[in-house]
C-alpha cells in the first residue's frame, strides 16, 4: 500500500475544478454570477468555439482593487461572506470563493479590473497553477475575465466534451437563465463574432417575453401569491402550450436558478389534472423567501437548495400554481407588465384589481378536489400549513398528507 501524502496545491485546485467546472457552461455561470454580485448593469459575453477556445465576460461592476487581484484567483478567498453567521443567510449568487481559482487552474486566464474610484486598471494572468504578479492595464470601470484554452492541462477532460454546437447550446442556456432572473441588467452574447442575444434592461415581464418569445407569453397566465413573507410570481403556460421536453421550465429562489425535487413534485401535482402524462409544463417562476429559511450551501454548483420548512413550501407552490391555472385569463395579459421581477417584488401600477405594493392577500380556506400524493420521505405528522409559515407553535399540528 502506498504511503499517505499531502497533495500539491495545483492538484488540489484541479480536483476542486472537477467538481465546479464540468464544461464551458460552468465557467460562464461562475463568471456571470461574479458580475451580477459586483452590481453590474451591463454584461457582455464573447465566446469562441463553444467556449473551449475563448470565453470573455465584461461588466461595468464595482471592480477589484489591485492588491486583491491575487486573492481573487486564490481558493477559499471571497468578499461575499466573512463569518459563519453569513453562511446561514446568503444573499449573493457566489460565496464559496473557489470559482475563479478553479477556472484559473484549468485554463489560461486574464483578469483585468478597474475600480470605479481607481486611477487606472490592473491586470493579472494565470496559466494553470502559475500566477503572475499584477500589472497596470487599460480598462473602463468594471471587470473583464478572459478564459482561453479551457482544460489545456487536462486532456482527458477535453475528450468528454461534446461538439462546439452542443457546448455553445449549454452556454446559451446558462446565459438565458441569468437573463431571466435579472431583468434589470442588459445582457449581450456573441459567438464566433456573431451577435446571438441582446436583451436590454427591462421592467416586469417584458424580459420573459423577449427571452422566451411571444408564443409563450400569449399562451401564459400570471401568478402572484404572497403569504407570511413568502412570494411566488411569474408566468405559467396553459396546458395548450405543453412541451415534449422540460426545456422551458425555470424556477428561481431569491434570484438563483435551482432544480429541486420538492418544487418539481409540487408543480407536477398542480398540473396533473390538466396535462397529459407525456407532456411537460412551461413556466418561469420566482420564489422569494427569507434567506435564513433556505440553505443554498448544498452542492458545489449551487443549483440545489434545502428549505427549512420543506412541506410548507411544497404546499405554498402547489396552491399558488393551482389557483393561477384555475383562474380565468381575463385581465391577466393587461397586468403582465405591472409585476416587477426579483429582487423588487412590488407592483408598480395598474388597475384597482391588481395587488398593491406590500399588500398581502387574506389567506383563504383551502379546499382541494382530490388527494395530494407526496413522496414517502415528505409524509409526516399532520400540520397546519399557514401557521407553520407564520412560525406559530400550533403549526406543528393539522393535516397535510391528505387535503380535503
């Protein structure tokens, strides 16, 4: 048996990169999250050969000081959390402090940044695990991260990548998710020098229209549910607009795209009586919740979350979607532009029938025409859903597995 030895920093970084950086789309996700966390209002992405040859992300965010550039490419260094308490109420998209370091360990990376109040820009280069000292550079206020020759030092990983068209399709999907969750940012995407997407900053549901198209928006109804500090907003396609695949399902929690079995089950149940078994719903939904009530530190890619009151969230989403699907569409289309996407969930203007900013509707008595079946791990003692949401002690008793 071989002797136990400490791994080198370079090998540790490459192992970590294997968890975080699966393909070019993973790189784009990390870079876009950094730009959004930096307060950017414009983001420009240039990609060449599906992201393997080049990926350049430029933003007009706050920038990075020259003395912090080496730290930006160091593992477990971040400005987004500082204490253990911060880990329990994460409000930023990134927080692990390993995204840029992982990218730098498997590519040739150039980072140029100019602070808003800085005299000039600075740049730092990295080739694999070899880091160069910072140097003066030229750049407008903001940051550019340029990633070239991804996986140049991991040929085995490059062999598992797909064609250029497939890899770019994955990048485009990541770009689309970020654009849907942050409507007030202007997004531009170019591939091999050709303009592929350009979405101006928008208000309300206009971003959904521009990203998913008129056909979706015309066949969709809107949902706007609030209760006990939890909100659900977005657009639901009616059953007539069902899909053969799950290619138009977007669910965001506090602005973060997630895939969650609990949420997926709630949505399937809501659509079960109106959708054929081999068809899939189309939707864009935004759940707002107190950051302390959801744990996003579950998976390295940050696409999985864990809710503190999972059963209550399941029932809230199920009820909100069921109610929206059952409601008549009259007046819905004229109200779409009045709903403001995350992080501001207030309603700007509209008819008297629309919810007011800060208005929380009276919770109705819920009646369900059929039994709601839940995964076995979710079936527990009965409880009262709305009392749990409001934190009452009596919320630990009531009825859940069967709603009548």
